[in-house]
C-alpha cells in the first residue's frame, strides 16, 4: 500500500467515491432494512464490534435505516446524493454493479432455510425500490446492472417490471455459513457448469451480462470442469470468444496476476486494489491503465503503455492522462475507430454505426472495464471498527 493512502472500509461513501473516481466504475452490495429502505452492506450480520449491537438482532434486515446510518454505514440515497459520485456515475459514463444481497434464512426477511419464494419477493422489492431511485437521479440505463446469487433472479426482475440490465451470479452459493464454506459448497455446481453452459443459461433467461468467478480462467480449476474449458490464452481463449460474442463478462477477483490478462482478453475485472501507488504490473505487462472504457486508449496508445519501462512508466501514464479524452468527449470518428478495434480484437457481434449512435453519453454496454470491488476493495472484519 501507498504510504500516503489508507484504504477506506469497504462499501463506505469514501471507499465508493474513491473507486468510482479512479476506474471505470464500482461494485457495491445492497440490503433491505426493517423499514424497507436500502443500505450498502455486504454481510448478513451488521459488521461492527459485537459490543455495539447491545444484544439486538444481528441481522441487517432487522435494523432501521437510521440505526445503521448512526453506526456509520452508507445508504443508497446518500450515495446518489453525493456530488462527486453522481457526476461520475450519471455524467461521466461510469458503471455501478448493484449486487442484491439475499437475507440470511434466520433474518426477519429470510423466510427460513426453504424460503426461496420469499427471497424472490424480497429481491423484487429491492429492484423496484432501487430502480425508482435510479430514475429519480437520472442514472442512464447503461450505467447500472442488478445481480444476485439467486437462481430465480429472472423472476424477481419480471415481478419488478424492471427495464434495467440484470444478471444472475452462478453457481449460487448458500445464504449461510462462512465465505470459504459457501465457495466450497458451490464447487459441485461449478464443476458441472462449463462456461458455454453458463453463457447459454444467461442468454435463455434474458440476462444482459455474465458475472463469473476467476476459477473459470485459472489453470487447474478450469481443467476440473466437465466439458470444454475457457482460459486467457491459446485455444481456451479462442473458445471463450466463440462463447462470448460480445456479451459482457465480469470476473472477480481480478488480482495483480490476472488483471492485465483479463482486460486484454476482453473481460471486465473487479479489483480489490485501487491503491494510487499500484501503477505497474510486476508480471511484465507494463504500466497499469485504470480506465479502459471511460478514458479509452487507441492501438498506438496501448502500445505506448504496454512497452513503457519501469523507470519512466509514471511519466507515460501522466502523459496519457493529459492527452486522452474521456469517452463522453470523444468525437464520433474516434468512437467509431475504438469500437472497430474492440470488435475485431474481441469478436463482438455488433453493428459499429448503431453502437456509436447508442453510446453518446456512456461507453458501449459491451465495453471492457476495470471496476472497484465494494468501492476501493474488500476490507477486514468488522468493516467498521
């Protein structure tokens, strides 16, 4: 970490503000409160020291919005009211991924361990509430996406009559247990769900993009799948592109080992590292460029940053920061050239001119982005100490 920058706690306003300002967008977690409002919070239980709970029900859904605010958690309304966030999100074409968190089975909204329909209803309520707020603050349709670990997410979307982008997080992890246990319990689904099947399931249900785990692209894990696997080089990468055909794929975690390779392969990465001091890929891929979609580089500029040496790479980044126009300021001809380059490189199944016309205020939906996970990255527990 940088000596001058201290990573703020995940999902806090300071973390979300830093994330959306320093890359192409952010991912955050939404939960519903006892008074049917939206709070930005990942864990099923209120993530503070136990002594601060004063013996109250620990599940987030049993707390009112103002009670959680007093503890220091950020509301969805506060995020939308922040001038820096709204400028980046609404006016600069940044993306915000809204992960809807299912209530724990024991929480007031959880419906018990067999309460699948209850979860579908709760997520529908959350989508409806969030969409009303997004519309109120004039967030463009292409600048947000709803998703959740729920295999009936498509039903929640239909119930809410949502007009915005959505997807399912698959394989679905349980609503209870430690994070590592949840991932282990999801592996049996993962092993019988090759990437082609994952893509087809999203297409059939009408999803707008495909979020997936890094395991699909990691050696060993991708070889353990039943069926043909994808990867970040050679035949596995070619198979990925044949499956993808321009549908956005978002992968977490995009750690230093994989970030450049994911982006270069046409895959959006969710990063936990937005330290300003992280400017160089130590694995030999040159300098880091954090806004591939909202401040896009052409072929010549990509070569410049990839071929930079360590001694001068910060000067190269500074030069490009000054020279490169944000997407919203690019001329129609530059946008067309960029989209042509992306289409050829990543096998996009799109009409270039139509995409130029539809992308005047935000990068194309298909764009490859770097996204800040939970704002500026995942942090330790409890979140607020």
